[in-house]
């Protein structure tokens, strides 16, 4: 009898198997247990691979590449050149932390002016909101220090090692004298740029001409050495090694930009309606008749991307909006005799509704953008007006708590005050003291009977003064008075400061 007909070879039914089991509670037949292999999901593995892999971006030319070069030159000309500009015999921009003075051309700011720093931060935040709502991460792609220094370092790398394919081949080669020479040359140039950047950075906080001599003689202070080395190493590490990792994994702006970008925001966008289905083809065929879109699937847009993303997968938070993929795609479209703009700056709504660029621009002034512009304009106007009308003369009154009030020879009641005087102007000033609020009051400096004070340019002074009144002129107790200082007109328009205080008459 064949095995197929032998009942002993047939699978037992579940009740029969149950009877043959030693433990009747456990069935003899059960479905096979399927266990998932241990390990990360494909998405996690791909993310980890992307972190570990090095991106070899390809050089590209075009209108947006030229704009990046212009912005690199402009921002670095300002950064490296600003500390060397003189203004009225001093450094034009200097944040003197030791003296607690900030010099900005003809303006001197003191710690009491910290409100201007707060307003400036608010202006920066609203500007970032406005630019992001209108055109995405333009700051990241063209003016961010990380992007700017990465562009500089990559330019050096291309000049020393070659373009993308040459760099890949060089890294795959075993170490040799030629490879060591090329790598050493690149890193020496990187370190020189980073050192120059760190030296310029501390030149904003100490006179840069003196720093140059101190650096030449190796006589910098410990904190100056620390910040110069720290900033140089940070520049070398971020622009030379981390590069796109800072934009993709460390920059917080990349994470919250999605809340500021909407369907009408101008961003670098792939026209999937026109480009799909993608695929290679000859220039001689009619690709539309072949059922193909305009995208030839050359992957050049991925090769030129500094963060290594594929813009054809849609808008991603890693995209810094540099427009490199726009330049290279337009070049490919020219070679294929297709219309440019397969990848372009436009909005998601324009792609879906097939809107023209002029129609898209009309939708840029939507309510949220108008609100940002209005708030930014109001704050900016208030900021400029406040700076233009700020007084350069200030006075704070400190009571002498050791002697509230006393009677001195000559039948006079005397109170002692200390005036914290501050001159934020660029020229010295002579001040005249005055007092108001009660009959018979007189004021003079504590050192003598003078009523004038001289303050040097951009300086402050603690001046003891005495206020006297004839005994019996005022009732015992506290009386409100006003101390006044008036500047002479020899150094500019007259300025006056009034501060309230109290005069104490003892019993």
C-alpha cells in the first residue's frame, strides 16, 4: 500500500492528537511559530548608514551657485574686515567686556542698554519667521555660518583633491606618500583658515591690532588663547568634518521650520507632475510618446546636494534650500532640449494646481506674511527711533546711607549723595549741577564748592555731591527734591538729566 493511502502517514486531526498526548491540555498540532529576526528596521538602518557615510558633493555652476559665491564673499568681507575699520581713533566695532562697553561706530552702549540687544534678537526672530514663511531656508542655504564655511572648505578640498570622482578614488586608495601629501596640504590650508577665523573672532572683543602683536609674541591672555583655539577648532571640525551633519542632526532650525512653511511657501521643489515617470532615454526619441516624463533619472541632483538628499522624494527637513539641484537640473534640461524648471523655486500649490510663477508670487502676500511684515516694520521703526533719540548722558543717584542728614556749622542741613554719571558720547562733556524742589537748596561737589563736573568721552564717574539748606527752612522729615545736570553746548546740543530723590531734615 502506498504511503499516500497509509493512514499512519496522515496528519492526525486535533481531537485525535489530543488523545495521544501525555498532556491533554497541550494540542499535538499547532501552527509553526514565526519569530521576527532581531535587528533594526530598514528605515533605522538606512538612517544609521547615512550618518556614517561620507557625502561627496559634486561641484556645480549656475545662477544660484553664483549667488552663493557672492554671499560667501560678502559675509566674510564683513566678518574679517569689520574689526580693522577705525572710527574716531578707535576700533569701529568692539565689544569691550573688560570695560563693559560696546562700541558700534559712533555709538557707545553700556550694560544698561541691554534692552537694545533684546529688541535686536526679537527683530532677528521675526525676520527668520518672515523669510521662512516666504521662501523656506534661504538663510541656511546662503548666509548661515555653517554653510558659508563649509563652502569655503569644500572649495579648498576641490582645488587640492579634485572633484567628486577624484576625491572618491583618493579615499579608496591605500595610504601612500602622494595621498599623505594631498591630505596634509588640505588640512594645513583648513587649519590656516580656521586659525584666521578664530583670531578675527576674538578681535571683536579686544583691540585687534594689539592682538596681532600679542599673538606674534605669544603673549595673549589665557582666555584669549582659549577662545581663539576653541573657535578655530570648532570651525575646522564643523566645516571640515561634520558639514551636513550639523544641518541634518544638530541644527534646531531644521526641526521647527515645518511649522513656518505652508503650501504657498517658495521652496526648492521637484515637479513630479511633469517629471514622472522618470527614466533614461535618448535625445532622439519623443519621450512623451514613450510614456516618460522629463526626468532622465541621472541622479545629478543627488550628487550636487550638500546634504545628500534626493529632492525628488519631496520636501525634507534636511534640505537647506541652496538651489544646487536647480542649477544642475537646468543644465540637464538644456542638453535634452527640454524646458527648464523641472526642479525650481516654487510652492507645492503651484505644482498641484499648475500655476504660473506670477500667480504663485501673488499668493506670497498671504495673511501670516502680512502680519510678520507689519510686526517687523513696527519693531524696526521703534528700534531705530529709540537709538536715534537715546540720550548719551545718564545719572543714577545713590544715597549715602552712613549719613542721611546732618547739621553743619553755619546753620545748614546737609545731605550727601553719590552721582553715578555716564557719558555715552564720543566727546568729553562739562556738566553743571543743579537742585530743585524746595526754597533755599544749594548743591556742590563734595570736594569743594564747585558746581561743574567734567566727563571724558565714553566714560563714567562716581561723583559725591552735597545738598544744603538753611536750618529751619524745611520741616523735619523727608522732602522730595530733583537733582539736575546740564551739559554745555561746546560739545554739541545741550543735554539735561533730571532725577528725583529725597532730602532728609533731622529732628
